[in-house]
């Protein structure tokens, strides 16, 4: 069949040859296509410019505000409440203070000597220990004008010379200390310085290389005189008896009998005087020569004595017993701390921590002492990390002592530690809220205010208990009115947006 399509045209459904669009074959066909492409380019450019201008206008609205909008933004936002959740836990009230580790007993050795021969001033002639040395009962610490100063076990301080014939608890303490060293009191009663105790004292002094001082410094003159009196009285009695036996005259017998009886009385008196002289004679333990220490081994903390120096003040300081922690309380803390309370002892230099308990709190204030040097002016107090007991040098405070539950390392002696004292605690778990959540109304009721998810608030009357670390124990007067997880109002947030409660998670 012949093709009826006019020459120069494209049949229906067929693509134009050479990829030229239909209708492009017009007079000057290639130039017309170029003009069409330029028109399309400019249209696209106009659209893109319009979009850019629109975006710039939108961005400008974010920075350009009307005067009315500026004034509205300057107004304070509406207030809203701050909230916190009710917790169910053990609440403890704690006090954090600075303390110092020290031995249970610190003894200042400050002997007072009567001096050397001829009334010369007492001079230190020997120092037998040095700082850091461990000492045991019976150890000679130093020598003053040739006389020893030694330590014995005992808790009573020395307040008098212990001489034959003395009685009391201090004599008993001496007897016990000598007995522990192997020098028994013999047949003496406890607390009585008799012949057995004399022997014990003589044996002890001999063991340390010294002669004991005589209780009566008369070279035995008193005893010798008493013995001579007894001898004379005995002879007088014998003569009186002989004279009475030799006479036959009744009148003389009466006189001689009287002389005999008087001679017998004189002899009895002389014998009593001899017994007293002998009892008073013997060795003594001068107060200047003995230092009693509660527990051994003790340690020499400091030594200031030097051979050749005159005796003046403290010669050395001893520390005895297990290590303890001590600190000072200010007036506002005194009522919070009492014996038996639990304590956490933290050595900040080593990170070591142990527990303990308060064993004593002084009833009267005293000036704080430097535990290491024994001088005034460097007391223990609160620390900057939470304690409120910071105290300046030389401050006045109430000394308290903490006993650790286990032995503290000896290296902590004289070191500062942090003492966290549990002043009060709830009896098991309790409902607790921040202190700021509790308020007192004009009606005198103590309440907390709960708030739910819708913002509705409700006042709940409570009874408060233990406080600590910014929290307080609360007990709702209506059973079940308050429970763990409830949200309570703790304050007002002036910067919160409407309906946006700020609270603890």
C-alpha cells in the first residue's frame, strides 16, 4: 500500500529523526530551540529568587520584633512551683569535724628534783631514750643529778613520795607494778607499805643499777637511838628486879616494886618507839623518780631533755595505749554529740576509713592543744567540706574522744582525720522530704503540700522527726495520706514557664 504521508513529515507515533522535537522544524529550526531554552532558564531563575526572598523574610521575622512584642518579652514569666519526691529511707543527722589521732594517754615527764649534793641545782646527767623509742615498765628514762627517773604500770598520777608505813591506792598500785616485774610484796596487805614492800623496792632499784633513797635521811640515827633506848630500858628493868629480889625489908620492897613496874613500862615504850623507827626506816620511792603509765608498750613522743642542762619544765612526753581520735566541739555542737554515738574516721592522706564510737565529751570547755607538740594554738575543728565546726588556733572548745572499733595504724599517730559523727538516726526506714517542703500554717499545723500531674495541690498535716543532710522525717497524721514517690512542693521557681513544674526526677 502506498504511503499517503506527505513528504517531509513524521508519521504518527514515530519520533522525529535526529531527536528533534516535533514542531522544531520551522524556518531557522536550531535558533528557535535556543530561544526556547533561554526562556526556560530565566523562568527557573525567577522562581529560585522568589524562594530565596521568602526565606529571608521568614528569617528576618525571628530577629525583628515589634515594640509590643519587645515589651511582652521583658515581662517576668509566670511563677511555678519546685517539687521533690517523697523518699522512704533511713535518715541520719551527721556532724563532720576535724580530729587528731593521739594515744589514749599522753604523759608529760616533768620531774622535780631536790638537787645534787650540797644543794646544787638539779642537772640532767643522762638521757636513756630518744624520740620514737618503745619503753616498757621498769625502764629508766633519764637521770637527774645521778638519780633515776623510771616508768611503772599504773593509772593513778603520782602526788606524794611513797614511804614505809604509807597506805592507800597509790601504794597498792606500786605493789602491783613491782609484782609484775617479779618483786612481790611478801606478807604485806595490799595498799600497805610494810617490810615486804620494802624488800620489793630494794630489789627493783638493785635491778636497774641504783640504790634506793632512804625514807629517813639520818644514816640510821633514829633506829640506832631507839635501839639504845630499848637496851637502857631493859637494863633498868633487870636492875630493878635484882634489887627487889635482894631486899628483905618490907618497906623497901614496896618502893622497889614501884621502880620495877616503872622500868617495865619504860621498856615497853622504848620498844614501841623502836618499832616505829624501824617501820619508818627503809627505802622509799620519791615522786620525782617514778612515772606511772596506764598501758605498755608506751612510746617516747618527744624528748627535750639534754645531758648537762638544768631541769626545767617537761623533759619528755610519752604516749601510751591504743590510738584514739580527739577533737573539739563548739557551743552549738555540744548538745548534738554524746557518748556512744557512731563515728566514721577517715584518714584523708591515705584514704583509710574505719568506724568508732564517742567515748567521752568534756563537760567544761578548754583551750585547744596541738596534739602533736602539746602546745596551745592548733586545735581540731570542722573542715571546709561540710563541717561547721571550723575553729581558729587557740580556740576554746569541748574536748571529745573517739575510740576506733579496730586498731588504727601506728603511722596515723599525730595525723589529722575527718570525723563524721552520726548525731541522730531514724529507727529504720522512714518517709523523708527536703526541709523546705515542710511549713507551719497560721493554725499552728505542720504540713507538706503535695502536687499531682494535673497541678492540683493538697495540704497534708504531718509530724516531723529526725533531721539531717537537708532532709526531715515526716509522719502523716492521716494514715496513707503521704507515701513514697509522692511529689511535694519545696519552693517557687520564678523562672519556670506556665504549667512546667520543676522537680526532682
